[in-house]
């Protein structure tokens, strides 16, 4: 049996992989919008080192957002794990767009503006879409692991599920 935090780590990693594939498609076929790893590298004041943005993208998606979702999931409104994931991911985007993104310019970095709007409306729309997809995958993978633990826990002689 895995804890909620461990399930969140696994689900966060899976969701980050899916969004990364979308970001790679955006970079190779588009770009339709500024990629999130590019924006992160700008925010981290290393605009010419996109690898820094990719590392930050994986670290935050897997080790921050995933476990946070695991902890918060039972308290989130809505009925399905996927809709809980969307609520969580869009909430994370709103929090980041209102705090971290505007603070970059104030701290002396290249300004990206509230909700990254200085990168254009296409980037804003792309960010909402990819965060929603992240949330769907996050919730789906997390929900499947919870259901698996419930099935295993229901077996005679098994430890209780979390």
C-alpha cells in the first residue's frame, strides 16, 4: 500500500510526462505559444538555458504538485478524481499566475507579467489547457491507484487501504 503522498508522486510524474510530450510537440511543430519550460527558465533568470526550465518543470510537477494533490485530493470539491485534478491544477496555475509570475519582474528578472500575459494570449490559453490536461492525468492516475489499493485492501487478510 502506498501513502497518498507516494500516490501523488507517481501521478505527478505521469502527468508531467504527458504535459512534457505536449510541450515538445509545441516546440517542434509550433511554437503555438511560449513553452512552460521556456517561461520557467526566464523566471529563474536563465533565459538562454532551457534545460533549467525543463528540470524545474519536472521537479515542480512531480515533487511539489503531485504530493500536494495527494494530500488535498480528499478535500477538493467535485466527484471524480479527474475533475479534482483539474480543479487542483487550475488552482495551482492561478496561484502561480498571481504570485510567482508577477514577482519575477519585481525581483529584477525579465518580466513575464501576471498570468504570463506579456508572453501573449496564446501562451495564457496554452497554459490553461496544459494545466487542465496535467490535472486530468494527475487525477486519473491517482484515482486508479486509490481504487487498486481499495481492491487489494478488500481481500481477506490484507492491510487496510489509506
